[in-house]
């Protein structure tokens, strides 16, 4: 199968189309109603519900967050859906999204464990009481504020799954050339994915939730996408 830039402008595919529609409707609904319960909270938070591992993938922090994710999904996801078929793409999208959430939660677990090693038991009990009563932490202590923020600030967005889709596109079409707007250069997808992955790794190590962006979730989506494609690759006849 050959790939040309004209393919980008073909009509969309059913799974991608429906995912985009659901995300748009959820953003509209979140502006009309309180849907914060659909965001993903850390499991020890009193606001956590198991279904949030799925629902957070359809929530976004604003219109620009939504546009960025859905445009990337539409551009790259529909190509993967045409290659794999709708069922396999559906599985890939949700496995990478759930994998991203799992990695994000696991990293938070290690962060919380490290923070709690610097806090005595009486202070930890007080912090848990704040959460139970829905109180905001006003402490200036570095460890207390970080602990509170990790547990009490949720993550939203399809970014983890979208990064998985980007990784998948890069593996199937590594030599496809992208015209970037910033910087204004032409770059093969394989190099774009490597550079983007390296940036996310750097940011994840130095500031895992910096600027409200869950860099570890982005990496998680790419990691699970890579693993799944490798598993599927053992049964393929040809790889693009």
C-alpha cells in the first residue's frame, strides 16, 4: 500500500469520526454541567471512581486542548483505521489510552510514596482529613503541597491515546514527510516521533505534571502503542 499526502484529505473513518463527535459533545456538556467526576483522579482520592480510567479520555480542559488532540487523531488515526480496520484501531486506541492512564497513575504512586517518606504520620492523617472534608491545602510546605496536588488534581484528555496513534503512524509510515509549521521545516515522521518522544521523556523526568500537562501519560500511550504493534507485527504479512 502506498501513502500519499492526498490520503490526508480523504473522508474520515467511522471509529475516528465517532470518537471526535463524543469528545466534542463532552466538551459542550462540561460547559453546561459539572462533569468533573469524569476526570481521572488518583485512586486514593475521595473523588476517584474506576470508570474514570475511560471517561477521562473524552474530557478536555478547553477548546484548544480539544482541537489539538482531535486534529491529530483525525489526521493520523484515520490512516491507521484504513490500514488495520475499524475493530483493530478501536482496540489500539483504547489500549494506548488506558495504558497512558496506568503509567501516569504508577508514576504518581512512586511520587506519593517518596513524598510520604518525608512526612510524619500525624501530618499525613491531617492531609487525609483535608481531602475527606474537601478542604484546599494552604500549606507552604513543598512536600505537603505536592502530595495534595497529585491526589486532588485530576487529569483529562485524549492525549495519551493520541500519542499512541502518532507512534503507530510513525512505525507504519516512518518515511512519510511532514511539513511542520513551527519550526517551518520538512521532517520524516520517524524523526518527528523520536524527537517528540525525547522531549516528553525529558519533561516527564524533570516535571511530570508541569503546566497541567501529564507528560508521563503521553509517554505511556507511546509505550503501549509500541508494545501492541510489536505483538501484532508477529502475525503480519507486510509492514509499511
